């Protein structure tokens, strides 16, 4: 097992990474203060791992809230189902929530923990690669709205993150590839040596080699923890760099309907769009853009945007959280491994949107 810390003063918490952690009652128990525990999961993950998790909770008072599986259910109605379950069991302010699932479950459970009785404890037990390397760490929680993704939420740090790498054995290939998009992101924004390692290791990662996956998770979490410690509430554009590809990607998810594209798939295409725009600004070379494209293709990720017009993209991007005083800011790359938050000329942005199917080829 490898452990690291998200350093946030008296709200610091551990991330434990290793095989077989769903058999470690000591790790989960150390993160739970009260006797009342609500496990939130979904209809896909619960049959696989809920019994194993319950066995770790001993004589605590345990309840369950099982939600349908999918991004399309990450909304206020299903958030309310968690509150209803808590109130029906008369859970008090000393209760804890445990998120057992992917990013949707982690986000909704964290948001519920932030709001229930004005804040209760929660623990992340992520079961997808994307959640393990990104959404379970850092305390951003939210639900979607028909007009925009993740626009309603709160910051709520977990008490701990338990990453059992064994659960990836049951993860569908498409979900694994979607998680690799967020792994690649760290190399592109701040860790060139990691990017080079990913280029050399991608075939093994796609083939699910355990040692390579564990290393990718560890290095991703180290990058995420460092960024969160430096800018927890996204006040100085450091944490915003984690959104590389997300403004384009969220527009894809919203425009196509939540669930049509997986989050990681949309982010992958969005990162290539960001690379293309960075080339148009003169920051990346054509070879750099082709290199980004090649890595995404090697990961089995989509690199061609869907059939959304430039106007549709811009309409959805206009409600992005990085819009300030009416001006859209994007996460772009000055070089591979170095990202910045910047506005871009409208004409260049439109060129990227219009010429999307050629991204990384004609640059």
C-alpha cells in the first residue's frame, strides 16, 4: 500500500492506494467518527462490493442508498433521494457517508455530506479509474443541471480516500479508457516526465498491467494533491489548470445529453481541442499537437468532436465556471507539461470549433 496526504492543515486527509484495501477495516474505521454510516452506491457497483464494505463496518448502524447508474442521474432529484434516506433513518450530525462508486456517486455523496445538517463526514471509496485519479480527491462536489454540468455544488473534503486497485478488474474497458484521459491530463498540465512515462507505458495500461496502473494512480494522486493543497478553492488559477479540456468537454456532455459521452471521453476530445487552440496561438508546435493526439488514440479515446455546431459549443461554454465578467477563460498549454488559464481570440476559438474533425492532423 502507498499512502499520501492532501495537506490542508487541520482538514488534511490520507489517500491510501493498494490492492485489497476493501479488506482493511482499520483504514475505513480510522476515517469514521460516529456510529451511523450511510453507504451510497449505485445499481452496478453495489452488487459487486457493498457486502464487502459492510463487513468492514462491524457493529455500526449501517444504512444504504442505492441510486441508478449513469451521469444522467447526477441531478437534484437523485441528490434528494440521499437526503430522504438519511432523514428516514433519523441520522444525526455525527453520522458519516461513504461513497462507493465512480465520480457520479462520489460527487453526489460529497454534496449531500456538505449540505446534510450543514455538514457531516464522508469517505471516498472510488471504484472507477477516473474517480480514483481525479474526482475522489480534492473536495469538489456537484450535480448537473440541464443548462450546465457541475454548476450546483459545494467544496467538501473527505475524511479519507481508499483506492483499492483490485476493483479495476471489474471495470468495463470503455470506463478504463475514460479514466486514462484524466491521467493524461496531469502530464499535459504540469508533469512532463509523467507524460513521457505514459507514452512509453500506454499499451500496458490499456492491457491493465497491475503495476503500471498502480503507478499511474499514485502519480496522478500526487499531482492532484499538490494542486489542491496550493489552491483548494480555486482562487488563484492554480487549481483551474486541472480543467484542461473540461470547458470543451462539458459542452460536449451537455450538448449531447448527459451519459451519451462518458466524462473522460469528452475531456479527451476537449484536451485535443485545447491543444489545437494552443497551436493556433503559437504556443504549441504542430508536432506537439500530433503527439497529444497520438497518446489519446493509443489510450483508445475519441479525438473527433461530435456534430455540434460552433454556436452550440459557444452557447454551452458560456455557462462555464471560468467565465468571469462575461469573458470566457480556457485552460491552454504554453508547452507540453505547462498549462495556463487564458482568454483566446474569438476568431481562433471558432477555427478550433469549426475544424474539429481535423484536430491534430492538419496542424
